[in-house]
């Protein structure tokens, strides 16, 4: 269970897909005009991430290595279709707001990246929690960006008008997404710099293998994959 908790912490804090890895920028910038939209897109992506990770992990010894990417896409597309139909049936307003960005979850680099780097090499339960952690990190980022844009650009929170000040309309437009994302990224960089000054090792981005994947060479990754396969055969 400690492994599962570590995967959750990794996805939300240490390797947040939006604020740390800077992945999934298309939906991040496009749909976060409000907190509700950000939350809806985040939770939809979380469900697809966790479920597809679990299925891919359970089939990792069956899926041939040469066709793994097409297999990943078929599995991910199946869950995206299910989520799209559920949103259309039960939350039509959110479905209309998110629009084309729901089917585009299929090619979201976060989902394909976790399938390739983690789910395809690890057991089902840790892979499920890895997807859940990454999805929750993505959800928190999108909701926070949407909340700030909605508050500053519309003086409202989750659709409730506040009327405290005159809204700054540009934050509800495309440039506002860049402003808020830059602000949040600057804050997390400030935290990282502060940790470094305190003597903490903030240079490595952990991603399950326990190595410095940010500065890893292809040879190193190949060697670790071979070691992982040997361990699996021994088990």
C-alpha cells in the first residue's frame, strides 16, 4: 500500500503533469475558462487514466512490444468513448462546454506517457494508483487555473456571481490562460528553489523507476528495462 500512496503523491506533487512536467497544455489552456470546466475535464481524464493504466498493466505480458502503441490507443479510446457517452447522457451542459476536447483525451500525452513509462512495466494496483495520482494532479491544476481565471475574469466562483470588483475580461480569454499558468509555474519553481537552498535534492523528477529520468540516456533506460524483465521472469 505504501507503493500506491507514493504513486498518488508523485502524481499530485512531485511530478504534477501540468505544473512540473508541462504536459497536456492543449486542454489546460483551452477549457479552463471556469472552475467547473477544469474540474470536469480533470475528473474525466482521471477516470480514463486510472482505468486504462489498470487494463494495460493487466495485459502487459500479452500485448506484443511491437504493437503496444496501437493497443494502448485502442484501450484508451474505449474508455474515452464510455466517458463521452456518460457525460452526454447525464451532464449535457458540461459535455457541451468541453466539446471536442473530450474525444481528444485519446491522444493526450499524459495518458500515453503513463501507459508507456509505467503501466506497461508494472503490476495492476500500482499502475491504477499511478494513473489516479497523475489524474488528480491534472485535475487540481486545471481546477485551480479555471478558478483563478473565473474569479479574476468574471468575479465569480464555480458559477456564483460575487460582484466584489470589476472583472478583468482578458482572463476569460486565451491570454488569461497563459498568465495564470505562468504564475502557478513560477510559484512551484520558487518552492523548488527554496527547497534547494535548504539542502534538499530537488533536481530529480521521480517517475517510478527510482532514477533521474530527466537526465537519463536511452542506454540507461534500456538497461533498466532489461533488469525489470529479468526480475519479472524470476518472480
